[in-house]
């Protein structure tokens, strides 16, 4: 009888113990709606994808929103472990280990309505001023072209306001980001702006782990494995649908 009682008590003890959390993974991204942002559901599409996949892989995930320059600096100094919502870049691959892509988005220029700018070649951009995000990547040739007259801004919404106000000729970003801004806080500017029809590029979105993390390779492998599982069982499509994608 005593052995039965002891066994029963041991089962109860095990059941009431809190589940042991997996390794803590600190994820950061910048304010870039709809992909990431403090006021978005689950902090945005990208961060919900990353947090859901890593949690399902057994990690304890902590998410925060920081300025983009600080996100990159924090990855280099070990203050965070994972950068979310970023395009692939060979220079950043020197200190970041990229996952498989989880989303793809086209990059478009935006001009003031009625401006009539046609961008068919790089030379078409040279006479114009272009608002670009600090540290943002758009397309390799565009990013490295020294002849482009860039005006650096901190956010896409700032660039859109400058185009609407006639302070610059163009700005550009992911079509998802532009359409989200014009459907929300900048809706009144919609009639004053025009999205150019041809994309500059189509970019994949990734998460990336700092190279010096002792489990960097394992984290990326786990992320890729679970991401594939979620694509197969339909849960990934349902997650994207929550965000209208």
C-alpha cells in the first residue's frame, strides 16, 4: 500500500512542476510594419513567425523592438541573439547566420502623384532625390550606386511624408510596408502618392542568428526544420493569414 501511495504522490509532484523552459533566445527587429512593430498583433508578421517557430522548436523566446542601427549593433555585441525581418546581405553574413526564407516581398518606388517619373534604368534615377532608410537594403546595384542622390531617413513613413510634401522625388520599400502605411496612419496621403508599377526587386525575408552564438548552427537548423513542418501541416499558412498575407 505504501508503495502505491508513494507512486501516486510522485506522479502528482511531477505533474505540478512547472515545465522547464528551453534555452533563451533574444530576438530583436525594428519598427517596420506590418513585419515588426510594438503596436502590431504579436509584434508583427515576422516576429510572430520567428517566435512561433522557435517556441515550437523548444526555445524560450524573448522579443523586442529597437531602432534598426541598434538591432545590428546589439547582434554584433552579443546583446541579442536573433535579428528578425531582414533581407540577405553578404556583408552582414560575416557576423550573422541566415535561416531559410520565410516570406518574399517586392520592392517598389513611390512618387508624388502626377510626377510622371519613369524608372526603367539606373540613369532615370540620377537626376532625382530618393529618401532611403538608414541601414536599409533594397537591391544590390541600387544600394551600391554612388550616383544616386540619397536622402537618409529613419523610417519609411518619414520618406513617404517627404515625397507627399515635395521634399524628395522618390522613396522606396517593400510593397507590404508601403501599402500598410497608406492603408493606416498615412491614409490621408494616399491620393498624393503613386506606387510605381514595376518592382525594383523581389526580396526574401529571413531571420539570422549571430555567428558567435554557441548554438548558432543548431538554432538555424531547428528553425528551418520546424518551418518546413509548419508549411507541411498548414499551420504556417494559417499564421500568415492572420496578418492578411
